């Protein structure tokens, strides 16, 4: 069993801070990798050591394989934690880390490649007996193949990029004309964003809920930490998440979570991962859509309801330790909600607006947690994701969590730049949110109604 004594965090923002805190509690020396733009970041302040890996642009720093590996060698670390985004699901880089004799805190390169490619992941899920959304059998080679597949599936269909995420390379087609145009534009966007223009088709499920299951594996066995509802999205990017998914009944919850564990076991999964599903509230059916082979932004709400530290668990299994939890010991309690605080202007179509934070006062009290890299005087750089931090609340039930979120938002003071905070205050006044009656395109419909 390998031991991690020095850990290099090759990420930034709140996830870098989160990893540093978890590792320090395990007695591990932390080394924060940072770009020129992040020299004054909270992660650099909190880490035991830090190392500059290049210029502000991510391709010259956080996405630069050679620079990161050189930093690992320079700092004589034992292991590398990628967090989420950047290189976290890059199979080639994960293999380079292992070839350098270092521990990669996450699944191995083969698993990342297999499950990170959505079309191949669907085939793997189907082989493991996990329900999948009816769709094309693999990638669409030609437009004619796409038309034939869509006729079999039935319109409307989703055109989806096989690689990447974040809502890119996705189109909805309601007829053949939209399909032909959508395949071309989705391929172009996917090629530009991920270097892979492959696309496939899925049946479009109106008013679907986005449900995901948190899993943890040690390469031999796996467990789940129940599910999250991530249906409140804008432009297919999550902004508000809840755990557990209040829309599920107990039997459906058990079957869905068990299917995620079966998939993780079937690929010998090691590390934290998330198995994502679409749930049709009208039929009660659920379908696998993809697996994220990394820790998720919304992992804190799972930690809150299950009383676990997923980052520490990732580190433990990366060292070769067996699973630190047994399934029968994982018992969810209460309800948690997370909202993502972004430096964006909701009144200008969520336009990102980097700038300097003037005053900052975080809320506190029972059941309130903040995961952030922000502090008064900190300058949000324009080069990366606009997220400032996450506000997480927990209470005994969903109504209590909504009330606690309302109270916490009223306490939160963040000035100097536009943020998404007013939008969350508005969401709390919506009956559909209060009554758990939303879906993955609900926010788009709300915004369209506002402008019409």
C-alpha cells in the first residue's frame, strides 16, 4: 500500500481550497499549483507550499501537461489531485502521472477513457444491465445515419457530443431539417471545445429531472452515497442542487442507486465518481446518460446528508486502502441544498463579470456551510470559470432547508461586482421551486417568460 505524504493540487478556486483542507486533516503536506493570475489566491495562502506552473491562460498552466509534471518533480510530491475540470478527466495525463511513478487521486487512465467517452460509457452501462436512454448505436458517422437513427428513435431527439461536458455540443432536433443542421453545429462545437467532434443521438425526454448518484470504489468493490437532484440548470449547467431527490420514491431510489454501484463494480472503479441519469416523472423510468470520473462541484450536499468526507475518502482509496465505508453504514439524514454563486449578471443573460470583491460577509449558524476561495479584496480573474463559491445548507427536511437557504441568503453580503445571488432569492419565491415541480428546462422557460 502506497502512502501519500506530499500532495500536489493541480487546480484552483474553491475545489483547491477544499482539497487542501481535507488533506491537511490527514497529515499530508499540501502543495498548491497556481498560475500567474492566481498568485494571491486563498489556495496559495492555505497550502503548506505552492508552485507557479505558468501564465494565466489555462492552456499555459492548469492544462499544461509538461508544466504540471515538472512542478510535481520539482516539489517531490507523492501524488496529484486534479479536482474537477481542467485535467481531471484527461486519460492521457492520468497515464503520464502514473508513468512518472506518482499516485493519481482518481480512477486510472483506462477507466477515464472508457467512461469519459459518453458513447462508449453508454455501451458499458448497457452491458452492465443499467437502463440507458434509447438512442443511436454508437457515434453518427454520416448525416444519413443520423436521419435513419432518429426515425427509429422518434423525434424529438438530442444530439450530444461524445466527449466533454458543461452543456457543450448539445442540440435538440424536432424534425429532419433541424437534425441535419444540429449535427453539423454540434460536431463543430464539440471539435472546438474538446478536440473530438463525435456525436450521437438520444431520445429527448420533455420535463425530465436530472438525477445523479455519488459512488466510491476501491478497484474491487463500490458503494453509493445516495442521489442528488440537479434539475435546476441554465444553458444545461447546474446552478442549484439538492440531496436527496425528493421526487423519488423509496423503491425507485434503491434500484437507481444500486444500478450505479453495479456499473462502478463492472469497470473496477477506484475513486469518487458520479453516475448521471434522466428521470421521467411521468413514467417513473430512469436512464443512464453519463459518468463523471472525478469529484463533482455539488459533492458537499452529499457529504452533508451522509456525514462523510468524500475528498478524504478519495485520498484513502488512492493509497490502496479498502473502502472506508460499508453500504449498510451509509444512512442519509435530512435535506441539503447547494447554490453556486457566480460572478455573473442575471439581468444580462448571466454575462460573466470579473472584478474585485469589495466587502464580503458570509452567513453562518446551524446547517450553513461555505465552500469558497473568496475574500474581501480578492480580484476574480477573467480567465477561468466565474464561480466565486458555493452556499450549502442542511436541515431536517426540504421545507427547513428552503427556509435556511432563505435566511442564509439574507445574511450574505458580497459587493463590488454582479453575482447570481439575486437570482437565487427570486427562485425561492417561485411556487414550482417550493413545490418541487421543476425540470431541466424550467429555468429557461422562466427566463423566456420574463422577457416576452
